[in-house]
C-alpha cells in the first residue's frame, strides 16, 4: 500500500506528547530536543525529517527502502541519524519513527513509564 504522506504538523502533534521533548527553531529550521540533544529535525522546505537512528543500522534501513529513507548529509554522518521523506510514510510509520527516535535520547525508565501510561499514540 502506498503511503499518503504526513506533514510537519502531524509529526509535531505526536512529538509534543512525549515527556522531556521540546521544540527549538535553529537557523529557521524546526528541531525537537531532549535537553541539548536533537532527536528530530526538519528540512527547510519541511519535506524531510532527520531522526535519531542507530548508525550501525542506517545503511540497511536506506537499502531496504531508498525511495523513503536516505543517509544524512556528510556533516551528520558521525551522528546516530537518518532521514525520511515525509511524503513517503503514513501516520503509523511516522509515529513509530518518532517514538523510536525519542526512545534513543531519554532514560529507559521514561520510555517505560510513557508506554505504560499510553498504550498507543492516537
């Protein structure tokens, strides 16, 4: 099934529910942080979202669906980071990516408490 795509506002709606997450605008681009750690960032044209993702798994992710995912730019290759085209994913995929990215930057107890209190994100 072809994804309908998601918007930056749909991503923000999911992300703002997550404990310790907050928005920051840096050089005109929206980023989501926990503390000083950026775990989501949007391209200037809001068509792509960078997200926290294990470095050792991102090549496999990109190879699994190169029309959806791609590697970060050269300056970001050293980070746990990958990029997704928002038009290529649906809401369920977006929620999974957002939750997984956030889970990489908060303590496991915060994740466990959130999941216990919110069995599913709407």
